[in-house]
């Protein structure tokens, strides 16, 4: 099994959307903010961010995005791994690529929004050094109830 993390390619835009719609629809409901980024992934890139894909034997197995949140802060968002590939460390590979991307661009911090129902994801973030903030104040997602930050 060969595993590789690559950056966004226009021909993979549909895979970015499909992977994320899959988990969002499984656990929550699709919101306007989801549609905005999933239907226009090029906007993430053009806005100073990046989308990563993890390939297993050449097939897209997962994805994650880094959105430029403020001049020194990136947001880790839209991380998804196909169910049949979960538990193999692919999310960690995606997260490491995202953190490296933030560091390379001089970010002081990476933030993310999640829901505490997603315990495996929260555990992954904590193991990478992300710390929950005291208050959740972001109003973009009704499903969000946990904000985490990683100082770089």
C-alpha cells in the first residue's frame, strides 16, 4: 500500500465535496457555510488556503483544508476520510500536512471548529496539541460546539 499526500488539483474538486458531504450528512445536516466551501474549493485556494488529499494506491482516501482565517491564523477544516480507510492514520497525515502548511506560511496559530460528538476527531486534535477554548463563539455552523487552537 502506497500512501501520499498531495495538494489540490482542479480535477479533484468533486472528491473534496463528496467526501465531506458524506460525513456531514451522516452526523449532522449540510449548512450554507458547507455549501459555500464545498461547491467552490478554488475559493479556498485563491483565498490563501490549501486543500490536501491523501491517496492510497493512487485513489483519494481522504481530504482536509486549510482556510486563511485572519492574517496569522489558519483554520483546519473539512477533514474527511472514507470509512473503509479510517483507523489507518490517514487523518494524522492530513493534519500534519495542514500544520506544516501553516508553519510554512508564518501562521502563529491554527484553529478549528468541531462538535464534541466526534470523539475520534477530538482525540486526534488533542494528540496533536490542539487545546479547547473556554468559549465557543463562532456562529457559522449550527452543529459547532467546540473550538480548538494550536499555537505554532
